[in-house]
C-alpha cells in the first residue's frame, strides 16, 4: 500500500537525520519485549469513552478501541475499522463498509464477539441519550439526523422524573422544574430515529442533517467509537468504571490488562488485533506518582522511565549541560489549538477602566490596526519559549499544516498567502495608524490615553509575564500618551465564565481548538452567537457593516460542499477579511513542551484534531531520546514528507 511505503520512507529518513536506530527492544525481565514506561500524576476519571470529554481519559480509549478511520504519520486519513466508505452526491448520506473478522476481546485477551455495524448504532443511541450525560454529544448534534432531537426528548423525559405539578398563567396544568419554571413539552423521538443504521452486519450508514464533506474527520473522536450492545446492557451503570479493566471490551491495538488506580495502568499488545504487524510496542506501563512532574527528569536520566517533561525551571540548566541537552527536544508544534488576541466590543468591566471610552476606540479600525502592527509577537512568545519563539508564531487564525485542500496548505491559498508569509509587526506602520486614529477618535469624543484592560489567568504558567512584555512593547511603540495597558489577574477558577464569556476585558489572548478537518472549525469563535469578542454587540454602523460582510463570506464558504478547492478559497477570503480589518490578531499555536522521550515522534499517527496523536500504534522504542538538532532536522524532513503525502492523497 502507498501509505505504508510513505511511513517506511519517513522512518528511514528520520533515522538517518537523527543518527538514531531503533533498539532491538528494551528487555523486560529478559524476555526481549518492548516495554515503554511513563510516570503519571493525574488519574483518569472514567473508562467510558462514550461520555468523557477529558483528554486524560482519552489516553486510554485511544489505544484500546479503534475508530472507523485513523491517520498515518503524515496526517492522511486511512481505513481502520471501516475498510472503505463513500458518500452520496450532496454528502448527506455516508456509507461505511466494516472490516470483517475484527474481534471484541476482554481484559485477558479472550474473544467475546465480532465487531459489526450494529456496534456504532448502539454507540450513537447511548451517546445521544441525555440520561448518560455525554460530554461529547455535541459532536453528533447538528450533524447526524435526529441526534439532537433525540437528546432533547430524553432530556425532557429526565426532567419529568423530578417535576412537580403546577399551573401556567392561564390556569392550565403544567409540569414545573426545581426552579418553578414550566417544562416545555418536547415531541417524542425514538432512538431508532437517529440517522445511524446498520444496513447489514458490515454496512453502516450515517444520514446527516446537512451536507458535510468533512464528516469522516469527526469519526476519530471517542463518541463515534463502537460499543458491543449485549456487553453494554449487561454492565449497565458499571460500564467503563474508572477502577476496573474488566468493565470494557477491547478492539484496539492494546488491551488494558491491569488497572490499579493510583498504582499503575498497563496496556498490553492485543494479539488478535487486525493490524498487529504495525504495533511495535508489547507493553505500555504507566506508574502513578503524585510528584511525577518533579521526579521524571531525574528518573529519565537514570533509565527508570522513557518519558520526562523538562520544567521551565530546569530547562536552562539541562540545555547548558551537553550530557542532558543531547536528549532534550521540543514536542512537535501543536496546531490543534490557535491563540489570538481579541478586542472586546461589549465592554463589561468596571467604570475605573472607562468602558465607554474603550467602546469608542475599539470601533475605530485605525486604532485596532495600530495595536496589531505594534505587537511584536515573537518577543512576547519568547517568554514561554526562549529557544524557538518564532516556531510558535501563527500568522493566521487557522494554523499552518492544519488543513490541506487539493494539495495546497490552507494558509497558502491566495487570500491568505501574503498574510501567512509576512509579519504583522511594523512599528512605523503602527505609528501611521496611530496618527489617523488620534485624529478620528478625538473628533468622536475619545480621550487619551485609552485604557486597555488586559486580563490573564494566574493559574496559567507565565501568562502574567507575557502580559508584561506585551504592555511594555505596545506602550513603547505607540506611546503612553496614546494607550495605557492595565494588566489585571482574573480569578484562577471560573476564569472563562467571569472574564471572557462576560466581556470583562478590553484586549486579551484567547484560543480555540479544532473539532474537525475543515477551515470552518476556525470560524466558530467569530460567529454571531459566540462568547468571543462580541463583535455582533457593537452598535457602530461601520463595525456592523464590516462584520456583516464577514458573516456573508463565511456563509458563502459553508454553502460550498462539492468542491474543496472552492470551499477553501472562500474560507481563506473570510479569514483574511477578519485579519485585514484587525478584528483579531493571530498569535501562536499551542505552547511547546520540552521533553526526553524514547520514542520517535514522527513515527506514530498524526492529526491536528481527534485522538490520533495519543496512539502508540506505529511507534517503536528507541535507545535514547533525540536532541534539538536531530529533532529539527527530522521535523523539516517530516514537513516535506507530509506535503508530498497530502498532495498524493489529493490526487
């Protein structure tokens, strides 16, 4: 298969670039098995993959239950439990052909049943039943036909269980909730009405509520994993309980063979796995230690573990020591999250910060442009990554390498190419915009300096330091006579609710995480229902006119479902419009973590959404961790290989 040739080629290239060879496998008690070891300090909350939304929990389910699709090491979607699939002409009906012969096994590896199309029907009905309180049900809602309607109906039935009798304002009998509010009746929807059908044991059909060309990319999320119905029924509320490996069945690359909470978790290679030849680790052993973060660097150096994160307090010393620096590298840039600075158009902060004055200023495009071009993002990012700050830089809302259409990275589509290849920081241009803004804002009754309330979460490492750098930089370029950046800590609990979602800031770094493989996912923070920046709350006619144009561009892009190139072109035009009018300032991808790890990070599955990056399938144990030079060489090789692989997949 072509994709296997690509994986082999990349593995060889990385091995040559890093001058590292996979060891014959670490011996465990002399049996020659490959055992990968990690410490952990945070216990999982549940093994029930159909309800959890916790990334910590996903570390287990991603390795023990397979999805319909998976990804190769270049981010190209591949068949998994579905051998093939196709859609109808308008992408509203998707048919998947299930791989035959795949087995459900228990925690001892004993075969229990065949995996069939019915297992996805059972999963959909379970995840969309409000009684099960799935944190990821939203991944069905709006996509799969009647999924949301069934959820609403079961939520209604749930509410009736604790309802009391009452009367409405007209004296009619009604049911009341605990707050005395009338429970509105919801039309009945049966579980069988959900648009997930088993046409036969090995043919699965999803019927959607709307055209969705990227639907297969949703299927690598846990809530779309299969579950064996008779076992689920037998277990009832004990399915997937967090202290019992026997509460699950397994069809993935590994089995959770031993689980002792706050002691250890052991994943053992599944001998019956359909693709066992590409599972190179025999065992993954997690050992609990509440002080893992302070111990694992020394334990890695002493050979007791195969993974260690190097804290910021140790990083400089470790990088300065040749014996340790040669084993430290950064993680691959995480493009599943995008960070951007936003201006708040619905100023709900204290009078001392002059919200009325801010409202005048923020609705002036020249004012926003002056701040956009005065912000030296690389300088600000050096706080979190002094070794490669530029490597975190994001010039667009959609990160580079996130989405590829017709072999072209989304950020290189015509509307975004110049933005992506450039740098918004330009002190001279910032001053030109300042001059224009001062004239216009003075005429509008704005007073100077404009107070710019910048909030941060004190529980987020180094965010306060980054804010200080941003304050110093903006005031240095633009002048303290123009703006007065005021840094204020927000609460370390409920920060989102009390600060961002309530509009209790003027200018702040925000983020968004991708849900699926399409640029549409990055438009969600800027929709007219989002709790980001609240552009739609502006009463300024110029702002509203521009925002209406943006929404029209997004609507046009969403309507294109039969031509990826045209769709991506349209979304690029919408995103460029947002940036060019300084409604958002792209900032960075997710902060980098520096690690020592005896795995080659470029061997395993990769995707900037879903759970691919959590899987151990395809990874082999190495003699030692690579250093930064080896990592950077391998990373450049990997990027080239990814571009070639994506282009080949598009053909």
